[in-house]
């Protein structure tokens, strides 16, 4: 596994033994002591990748290990992914969805858990959201941002991204549009779509979404007119790019199947 945290090594060993209670305890302790972002980036993902490599090298021999670990990772993340109530104040929700045909869901669970830990409201729609349903959800929920996950180039549909970015909501004369945040390795190498943002890690994505959801970004508790939305997105994108370290890889998915 290389140089990893002891929690990660212990998690992988417990998974290989199919020791579900040990896997559960390790994950619960990691989230409680390290927080969602560090647990995801330094414990869960390295362990999932190591198990995935083992499965790829050994054929079907270790697929049960990957499935067990993935299920417990999802359970641990969902245990802290509680939709904030009044504590969220006037912040606008973030919409989380997998692109049509995209079956990977663990990164969305991680994003939901991270938003919950920051008391930011969100709407989780899970993997493989049909295009029409995604656009309808944008219009009905009025989100500050839409995070779209694509694990592979096959599900990274730029036409749908443009439609989501231009879908307005609100009353006539004061309609608004969401920022669109593209996450996952499926977007790597594709030309950028105007008005979209591409965080390179879960931590960066949460920082960006927190800024987009804040009342200050949207002009207070009232909602920002659509004409002003590109300016807000441009400011957020500028801040994001300045914060990005050079030569970092895109926010990657965890396993081949989840």
C-alpha cells in the first residue's frame, strides 16, 4: 500500500479478513477523530484503491472484499450526512447528482457528508440521474450549485452540463441560475464549459460549495438575478484557481464499482 496512515492499513487488512465489525469500528473512529475530508482522502480512498488493485490482479478472488469495504464506507459516510435544518440559515442548497448512466456513488456520499459537517444544506439525488430529472430538480430546488459526478469520459456529457448551467429558477423578473461544479476523472481533458468549476479534491470542492452557498455570494437572503450569476461564478472560479496547487490530479473516484 505504500506510505499510508495506520488507520488505512488497518482498514484494508480488516476488509481482506472480511472482519466487518473491525471495518466498521475503524471507519467510525476515523471519521470521528480525523473528520470527513481527511478520512476520505487519506483512509477510505487509499484502502479502496488498494483492494481494487488486489481484485484486478487476482481476478474475481477478492471482489467480495471490495463490495464489503465499499458498503461500510458508504454506511460510515451516510451516518454523518444529515441534512442541516435551521442551522443552515439562509444558505441555498447544493444539488448532488451522478451523470446519466454513472453508477459511482461513494464520492457523492463523501460530498454529502462533508457538506453536512459544515452545516450546509444539500439535496442528494444519487447516481445515474436521468437528464430530464436532473434539469427538473434544478428548477424545483433552486440550488446555489449543482455538483455533477462523472467517473469516466463516457458519462461526461458537456451538453447536459450546459443545460444545467442555463436552467433558471425563481419568479419571473428575478430568475437565477446555479453554478455547476464538475467532479470526477471523467471531466479530465475535456474543454471547459463556460460558467463551470472543477475542484481537484473533496476539500477544495467543499470550500468552493461553501462559498457559493453563502448568502454573501447571492446578495443576502434574497436570491441573485440570473444576469449577475456569471459574475459570482467567475469570482468563485478565480478564488478556486488561485488556491489550487500546481500539478495536482483531479478529484478521483474510489473504486471501479462504487
